[in-house]
C-alpha cells in the first residue's frame, strides 16, 4: 500500500512539470493555434542562463531567478517579434515548422556554448532534500513544483476569464481579422503571449534543472507536456493540468507494476487512445464550426 | 456639410489583380452613403482598403478621415480614430459570449463607466441579443450574428460606421429590420457608409448612391434620382422597360458606362 501511495506521490510530482510545460503550450496555442515545439528549448536556454548567472556572478539566488524570469519573457517576445512575425502569409503548418527550427537553433546554441555534459545547478533546494510523512518520501522540490503548477494554472485561468487583455487574447485566436477591427493590436498580443508562455515554461525548466541539467533535459517534459495539452483539449488550461497529472500518475504506476522500460512510452499510447475516442480532447468545450 | 471621409483616386492590388482602378468618393458628415455594384466590382475591396486590412495597399491615392490621412496606417489605429467596420459575413468570435463581444467592441475605449450604459443601448436596438447575453456567438443564428456584429461596432461609439453587405444571407423580413435600425443609428448621429447588393433597400435608406463597376465608380447621385434612372432600374433594380408582345425582351440596352 505504501508503495502504491509513494508511486502516486511521485506521479503527481512528475505530473507537475508536465503541467507547467502543458500550460505554456496551451497559452500560445490559445492565441495562435500553433503548438510551439520550441517551448522546451526556450526553457532550456533560460535554465542555462540562470546557471550562468549563479556560477559566474556573485548575486543572490532570488535575484538571479528574477532576472532569469525577465530573460525568459523577453526571449519569448523577441522570438515572436524577430522570427514568427516575419513569416509572410503564415499558415499553421509553416509556423509549426518555424518553431521546430527555433527549437533546433536554441538546442544547438546551448550545446555549443555550455557543452553537452551534465552540469549542476546551484539551486537552493537540492534534489534529495525531502521529508517523510507516514512512510512516504516527499521531496521539497516536488512540493515547490506542484505549488508553482497550481499557481500558474489558477492565475492564468483567472487572467483569461476575467481580464480585458485575456479576453483580447482569446478574441485574437478566434478571429484575428475581427480582433483587428475592434482595435486590438494583434501583433502586440502575440508578442505578449509568447512572453508569458516562455515564462511559464522557464519555471518548469528551472525546477527540473537541479535534478538533471544537460541540453536534452527538456525533451521529455516538453513532449509529455504537449501530450497533456492535447489530451486536455489544447485550449483548456485546467484540462491540460488535469491531463498532465493523469499522465504523470499513470506513467508511474505503469512503471512500478508493469514495465519500467516502457514507462515513458505509455503516455503516447494514452494519447492515441484519447484521440481515437474523443479527438477534441477530454476537457475541451470546443465549438465546432458549421460547414 | 463637410466631408467626413474623402477617398481620392485609390488603386488597390490583390497580388497581381488590379482590383480598384482609381476610385474617388466622399462621405458627407451625417449622411448614409451607399455603394452599389455587381459581384466582383470591388465594393468590399474598397472598404477593406479604407480599413487598412489589405497589406501595403492602397498602391496609390489618399484616404482622408476628418482631414487626417489614414492610408497605410494599421487597422487598430484607424479604428481608434472612430471608424467602426462591420465586415462581410459577420466575423464574430465564435467562442466568446455576446456580452464579451460587446466588451471587446469597446476595447479601445477608456471610459469604463459608460460602457455598461452603451451595452444597454445596444440591447435597446437589438432586444434578441439581451436574451442571448451569455451564449457563445457561434451558437447564434445568422441574423443574430449580424446584429451582434453591428452591436459590437456600435460599442466603439463610432463617428463613421462602415457596413459591408449587412443583408447577406438574411430573410427579407430581417433585412428590413436591420435596415431600419441602420437608419435609426444614423439619425442618432453616426455617419454611415454602406455596401450592398440589395440595391433597392440600400437606395431607399441612403441619401447618396454610388455605382461601382470593374473597380471604377461609374455613377454618382442622390439616391432618389438613381432610383429613377433608367440604367440603374434595369441593371440593379431589375425593372425591365421594354418587352415584346410575347413577353420576351426584344433587345438589350447597350450601355457603355464611360
């Protein structure tokens, strides 16, 4: 029984990082209908940036993280402004290919600048700091990840639901011409979206970096986060988060009871299943266009 | 009265297609001006050019709104000057509610206290929308979506309202309603520029009519006079003047517009 609960707890922990990546992807998808495959590498470069700040400069951890978050937001906005906005007559497929291109460039840049070997992040909470509650080991880092995931979910949900800017973002996604004719600066909205999304993704990156820090560290969380976003219906923030936790827990249980080798694959098997049964995602409340 | 909008000799290309071939016209303050024309004459293109929705266009010519040139400006900037646009085919946000639409219509406005008041005004014009306040626009009928698009434009408190075929796909009865509301909006102080296929309806509410063919204006006049004009009657209003005893039209009036 303890084993089972322990697995669920660690499932929730992995689910939290997926949730953060999923949220980041959903935000961009909500405004532009483009799944951003560069999300992981944007977080990667921010994590390395934070590490660089901490190791080369003598500043406090909190200040370093604050600067890194600002860096992440600016990076997202910069990529949108410099690369995606320049796309002439963009369509969704073209944009996806552009994001894959950005992903490769960033990955290459990090490997070239920092090297491909494993690094250690001077994070205030170590990966093995934890406490035991009723025989179950809980790591502090996991608790922090869980809190940040829930925090971002709630804040973003409220933002899209009640703020004027959030409403304008939704409007831009649904009909960008109509958004322009009510006076929304759609370009600026896109830029802000990329900034916010990059910031959320970077949180995931920073929280993963104490455990693993090498150029491919964001691959798995990004793909799983994307999987969770698809499962949650791609436009629903709570949907993505719930799906991310489901994936994390199922994955861990599968690894514990059935086969540890196929642990990471099981997420994608679930996606296939979900897409077969309910292609709009589990939690989407999507209006289907009349043809 | 002074001209609110003055379009001078604009030329617009869609890639290589030469769509507007030097069109000039003016909209008088407080009037309803109607642009009529066949399919593909370039009516909607003129409106899109004015709104800055076609990239890098107009190729030539100037557009002045209240004395300020607005060509080559961004759409949102043009909107902020007080021009509201109701696009062809409504273009609503499918997954926003009616209420959210009206809020978005007032996106550029800063006076949040008046917005609530204006939403009520829109509901006065279109009582149906009030019943649908919390419904997604995508679930509304075509007529309701058209009303919503006009309501959204009204929320801007525009000086000039541009409507692109408000009658598209609506039942004749609904068309009549919509047009009487457009007239009411005009009487409450908003200048209106209208593009229509339904020439009869458009001429009956407008004060000035313009006829567009192949990207050029070929005729301009008071709407009353246009309605009496022989060519307009035959080509746009569908009233035939010459029939044979058997009911065939024996000859077709040849008209070279220029």
